[in-house]
C-alpha cells in the first residue's frame, strides 16, 4: 500500500477528487494547509504598502491505495491539479506498512 | 397669557366695601383655621389635618367660584402643596385659573369676582391665569411652575377642561424636561444648605431631607417609574411617617410664628417639642428627642431621594428612560399607541450599552400585531432612524435578537418573518436561517471592534465603509428567499425590493443592496473554488464588481456569511483566500482599469444609446465614450453620463464647461469638462482649494483625444456655494481664467498657504508614496496615502506636473482623515523610467512630509 499526499491549489480539489473517483478511490482526507515551496511566497501590495505573503493557502489530499493503483493515482492527481504555472504543488508517496479498520479491528493487506 | 405679575391690576380695582360674600368667606376661613389650629395644638397638625383643611378651602373656593358667575369654559386648579392637599395654616394658596378660550371682558370680570374677595380677606394667593392653548407650547423657562403643575387638581369648574389640560401637559418630552429641571433645582437648593441634612436649625420645607425633598422623590417616581419607591431603601410606610412628622412640625411653626415660616430654630424647637408632647423633665431632653426624630425622618427622605435619583430611569429620548434593567418606556400607554417610537428604544439601548427592559419588551410584544410595517417608519426621520440603527457596532446583534424575540423585527420586515425558525438541512449550516442571518451581523459587529491583530486589515475595510448600514441591511435580507427551497438569492432579491420600496432608499443605495443580495455567494465561489492566481479570473471578477465600495461590501458580507454558518466554517485559511482576492481585485480596480478602454461594440453602451434623450445624438455619445476607461460606465449612471456628454459638446481649447449639483446637505458634486494641457489637474484642484473646498472623492478621466472629464465630490466648509447666488458663475469664471493661463492659481492660493491650506488637526499618518510600473501596461501608477487636508491634491498633482508628467487618470478617495489617491501618469506618452520614478516619488514624499 502507498500513501499519496498531494499539496495542491485550493481550487483544484474537486478536479482531483473526480479524477481519483474515476479510479474507484473514494476514501481520502482533505486538509486546509498553508505553506510555500520553491517560490517562497510573493509580495502583495495594498494601498502603496507591500505585504509579504510567505505562506500560501493550499489543500492537502491524502489517499492510501494498493501498490498496483499508485502510479495511476499519482498520474491522475498530477494531471488534474496542473495549470503549468508556479504554485501547482507537490505529490509525495510513502509506503504504508499496515492498516486497520477501527470499526472491526480487521487488518487490511 | 396672564400671570401673577399682571394680577396687580385686578387688585387695584378691588371692592373695598364689606359685602355678604366677603363676610361669608371670612367666616368659612376662620372656621377652617380654628379647626386646624386645634389639631395643631394637639400635636396632630399632620397629613390628615392638612387634608381636611385643604378640603375646607376647596369648598370655600367652590362657593366663591359659583358666586362669581363663571363663564362656561373655565376651571380652577390647585397647584403645588395645595394640589397635594397639604395646605398649612399660612401656606400660599397656589391656583391656576384656566380658560378654554381667549380671555375677554367676561373672563376678566369673573377673575375679579373670584380673586378680589380672597385678597380682601387677607389670603395670600399665588395665582396664574392661562388659556388652554398656552399649554401647546412648553414654558421651558419656568421650571417651578411646571413642577407645581404636576400636582394640579381641579377644585372648581369644567372638569373636561382639566382633562384637556392633562392631555396637553403630560407628554414624555415635558416630563423629561421637568425631570431634568427638578434635578437641577434639587442640587441648587442642597447647595444652599451645604448639602447636609444635619442642620442644627433646619428648614423643614427646604433643607435636605425635608418636605421639598420628599415631594421631589415622589415626583421623580411619578415621572419615571410610579413603582420606584416600592423598591426603595425605605419601607413606604416609613416614608409616609416622615411626611406626617415633617408636616406636623411645619404646622406648629406656622401656628407659633403666625406666618409662613419654616425654620425650626432653637427657640421654636422647644415650643414644637411641647406641642408634639415629647417626654422629658427638661426642655433640653424634649428638644433632643424631637431633633433626633427629625434627623431620623430626614435621613429616610434623603436616602430615598438619593436612591430614586440613582435608580430612576434617566430620560434618553422621547418617552424613553434608562433604568437599571435597561431602556423602558416612561409612559407605556403612550408607547403602545406610537409604534414609530419603538425603534428608538433599541437605538437608545445600543447607545447606552444596555438592553431594552423586559417591561418594554412585553409592551411591544403585546401590541406589535396591531401594526403594519409602515407604521414603524411613517416618515423620513423614522426611516433614517431605522437605517441608523443598523450601523454595525457593539450591541447590534443583541438588540436585533431582542427585536426578533418580541416580534418587532418580523413586523418591521415581514420578509424576515418568513425565515423565522426556518430549518434548511444541508451539510454545513448549524443554525436556523433567521439565527444564521443575525449571526452574520454579530460577526460584523465583532469585526468592527476586534483587537485581533490578524483581523485588523478587514476591520479597517469595515470601518472605511461610507454606509455600513447598507451592508447590514443586505445581510438581514440576503437569505430571506430561503423560505422557499429553490434558488434563494433570486427570491431574496424579489422580497428585498419590497423592503427597499418601503424604506425609500436612494437609487444608488438600492442598487447596492440588491447587488449584494443577488451576488452574495459569488465572492466565496471565486475565492475558494477558482484559481485566483489567474489574472483573468481577477480581471473578470473586478469587471463584475465594478467599484471599490461594492468590493469592500461584498468581501465583508462573504466573510460574515461564511463565519455564521458554524464556528468551524471560517478558517484562517479561508479568510486568507478571501483577503487575497480582495486585494487583487482592489488593485485591479484602482491600478489596471486604465488599460481597459471603451471600444466599439462595448457592452453596456447599447443601453445608453437606446435610452438616449432627444437632445443628444447617438454619435455624440459614442464619440464621447470612445477611449474612456470601461469603468466609467460602472461609475456613473445614465443620467450622469448624458450630462457629461452635454458638457463636452463643442468644447474648445481653454474653455471649461461645468455643472454643479448639491448631493446632500454637505456634499457637492462638480463635473468639469475641458481639453487637456499641462498642470490642468493641479490647476483645477488649486481653484477648488482657493474657494475652501475640501475634495473627498472623485475621478479624473482622459480620453486619447485629450478630452478631460473630472468629477469631484467635495464639502464647501466655508459655505461659498450656499451663501452666494452667483457662486457657480464665479467658480466657472475663475476656472476658465486659470485654465487659460490668464490667472495664476498659486497667487490665488498664496493668502491661504498658512491658513486654509494647513492640514486639519487630528490624527496624522506617515505618508505613503509608491510608484509601480508593472501594474498597468500603459501607465506608471502612483499610490498615495496621506493625511487628508485642504489642498492636498493640488500639492501632489503640482509636483507631478513639475516633473513633466501628464496626469491621465486619478482616483480620489477619503476615508475619515485618510486620503487615498491613485494617479495614472505618463511622461511623453510613456511610462516613467526608473530614474524619473525615483525622482518623482522622493519629491512627493518630501512635499507630503513638509506639509503634513
């Protein structure tokens, strides 16, 4: 199993959700986050004064998928979240050792 | 109006021969006095005896009245102490002779026959003569008389006339005035006694804690809350005991001195203690017991008075009093009949930082269903008061909730009633629709005073709004359409139209409110679901929103709306997204609008042409519009645009065409059309400043053909326009001379350099000057924020022109003491070079720092 953690533009959440749904990946965790990547934010100007906007609002989507589905899921996320501009985000992939369903205590492969 | 001062003329004509009337009067009075004297000698000259004596005097006056062949419409009223039936042996008999019509010969004859016999038998009569119509206007400068009138009691004559008098006299405003005067009279009187009741030789009428204080305490209760004394520090029975004691003492003083003397001197203390049968072998012991009783009673009175003064509702508006439990109606019966006064109770509660008292709430709740929406704001003043109530500030949510609880909000806005307790099930909302709506207003109220440093930027936006009450009105109505299950924004707009019709809002305010309601979901959609880093998204949103004011209002409405969904819905993350969209759109509206010019086939122009008035040609309009920023079409309504087209007609170099309108009592709008030339903008601003006009808002626009349209809104603090009939001609004349170079504005302003051009005192802000050559494709943008002051625009634009720059577009805004101006400038048709930009900004900063 792999955990895929994507940091994406807030307005791309629906597109990414739809793309994952097409792969029958329904379970996910979505979190409002703030941060910056290489771009390190930028300067905003309001009424002649400059404000440094270092932490940008982003969305984080976490999904756990079987190894066999991971590549397709990553591809779907990248395609759906891409605009081609700076600030499109990142996808991180991590191995998941074990997973348990709390309701039943059952261990999943 | 006749009063005691003119009474002398009747006296001069008095009958001097003894007559049967006089003899009978003398007999009646002597008998009454003998009876009272006997009571006093027994130490029983208290309340009961004085009431009996007053009744006998009443009977005597009634007889005299009947003998005097009174006209039909006259009534004799007992005033003051006599009105309270506390007439002492030598008290003045205070009377008001009130006529139902004007006083002529018949009435004067009656007055003589009524008053002269009283004087002849030696009674001291304090009389006033009035016509009923005199009471249509308050005798504000005669507080003692007004106080005495509170005790008015009909003794003889037309009872119906007394009722008419009561209806005219007992009004909330009159009561409020009397209360204020009474409190002042008490203070003055106490000051004469060094404000202490512990006098060794007290005046039992005037001293602190004596009879006048006792009457004053009752009057305060009467004027504010008749049940006040029941809750006071003294048992009402003890208060009555004090009165009886003080009256008994006073009676003995009158008997002993044989005149109207009320000072309980050392000598009279001995006599009085004997009359009142104090035990003790020595006179000193009897006196000590008397005086100890006196101080005990005086203290009771004094404490009750102080308590009443502290506790009584303070008048805070017509028929409104501020008491410990909040705002009350001073006269609930009157309040029940006058629903237009109810909004005032809630306004007063907000102003006083309190609530509307439960009693007033019950009164409203009991009567509210009798009235229709219009009854609550029947005239312009009450409509303005309703809008003023909606200004966001501490207490607004709580008072609106109270209005909702007692049924008033749903009656004032029946549309709001439609969502009362309305449940809409979705995944987000946690409250009923009405409560969600009120919570949006609470959010705004909290924002207006928040100390959270992170929220100051949005708090500033709120506090900068010119008409924040329109935002609250929009919030109040934004979800009323949710009474139905389909597209609620459209239904809300339909319902809001009725409200706005009833409130008779100006067209501009009306459009703003309807826009906000119709599009209340738009900004959250764009901020949270669109890529706001895409310049086209921001550009479209800016085009949709049109003006900075609307942007500010929609941003705050969105914030409040999201926040009121549930405590978790508005996260700092969402607030940040909203703020970024706000800033990007604001910058677009103020810095990039110059790039978007009106071209052929421009949307919105067709409407203008279709409704073109008969004196204008469509080509004339298109020629005028072409090349102006597209925003022009959003900034001005059709009427204003047609006016501008007319002003531009046939304009020649050095000519100035202008129109001047008064917008409201203090703000004027000046539209100027001319052809561009160097220093034009600073010259126009300079001329306005030379007339003492303070520019608040405005737009300077140019089209590529050099046509200039400047529209200024300004205050005329020196009232040049209001006071001079030919002001417009004179202003035009000076403008033409200055624009044509025949007159030098610097000379005109020289006399004002030190005086009127000085910056207003008050808050100062360090000036901000920022030049940006990236924001617009054609212009260098200058953002200037500085302390507002007369002549500020002149000083700024003059420096710009001195640097050889053209002022192409200007946005002028003022928020409180802060001026926010955005200049679009070029030099030789291009943006400034880095060096030019640097030189200009440092010069501007220097100018602003020197003069601020």
